[in-house]
């Protein structure tokens, strides 16, 4: 299925100029075209359209992957441990198993996706954390690829200061409610 994602401004990255009223045509996991919205709609009238406010961009790389996912515990909301990640003595007091690290990493990844993160810098060492990162669609790399045809359809949309949507390999993984 073809989907056109459009925003007020498209910033494709890779040194390419910004495109007001730009859009990305997504086919499966890949970007099929990056053009002005009106041109894409005219060429693909049956494509589903997702309109977003703000700026559509390649997304963010969080340089603190190991610290956020392997050196912090993201509590389950059913636990009486608060809403913020636990580190230091609070983390040391928990009985951390591989399963608990994996569950924590999945919750941490959800936080990252809600911030427009599409990749984390590594290296990561815990197998349960690496598995959670890969299953989510996040990658472990230093720079996200620019928005060009043939690349993975991986990007984020920001409206002023918050992330509106995060798409990784064509899948909408976060949408502001």
C-alpha cells in the first residue's frame, strides 16, 4: 500500500534543501519518492495520505543508548517505583534478570520513539536489550540516512517542541494522541 506523509516543511537531510509542502511517498518499507505534496497526490491519487503539522525530518539519533537502556531501569507502571528511569543505588537495589532488562528496554524504547528517535548510538552489550532495540525497529548507528528514494522509510515529524509521529521502515510506531 502506498502512503504519502506530508508536513508543513520537509527537511530531507543529506545536504539537500528543505522543501515547504514536501511529502514522502512510502511503499512498504522504503521511500518511493520525495517531492512536493501536490505532485505526489497527482501521480498517486489512490495513496493513503497522512498529514502532519510541523517538520518531517530523518529523525533523531540518541547518543546515549547504553546509558538509557543498559544503565537505567524504566519501571513498569504497575510497579510502585515512579515514572522516571532508575539509576545508581535505586537500580542497584533491584533484582535485575535478563527478562527484567528486556522489559525495561522495551519501555525505554517507547520513550525514545515518542521523542522522535529512530536510532541509538552503541555499543549495546546486554542481549535482552539488543533484542528489544532490534524488535522495535530502532537501529544502532551514528547518523540516520537522508530521506531519498530507495532508503528505508524512517523519519520523524515534530511540531514546535514535541514529536508528532515516528515512522521506522514504513511502520508508524509513535503518534501523538
